C-alpha cells in the first residue's frame, strides 16, 4: 500500500540553544515508509557534517521514525521544512511546508 500524505509537526518558533523535535508521521503505508526531511527544498543529509550547506547545524535524523531532533537548534536552522514518506510502493508523498523561526 503506498503511503498517504504525511503529517509534519514543526514548531512555529524555536528558542536558539534549545532541543527541538520535528516529527513526520504517516499511517497508511505498508510496508511502513521511511521519511526524509527537507529545509527550503533541500534534502537534509543524515549527517549534517557531510554537507557544506548543513555543517553549522547540529541534528539527528531517524528515517524510520521520522524524527528530526536539533540539539541545540541554531539561528541558521530557521527555514521552511517539509517531510516526505516513501516505501517503494507508489510515488513518495510530501507533507505541507511549515516555517520554523
């Protein structure tokens, strides 16, 4: 069963220096989908240090649970976020885009 449209839970405001958790969930896909996160249209790599665009960010990303955890969140993490669910059945599905300040 292909995944349905995932729900992204993104806080509208985040305090710099705090731990911030973004969640992506989807309940229809079988097998259960994996999740990807995007900031301003660019996919977040699993290791932020591997990408020049994200090396200033400190986060962990779990593609199985859909959790994106900033520890801590920084001013450069402000942006428009969305997640994507895919399970090799049908097309990947994107969530709505949410702004995190």
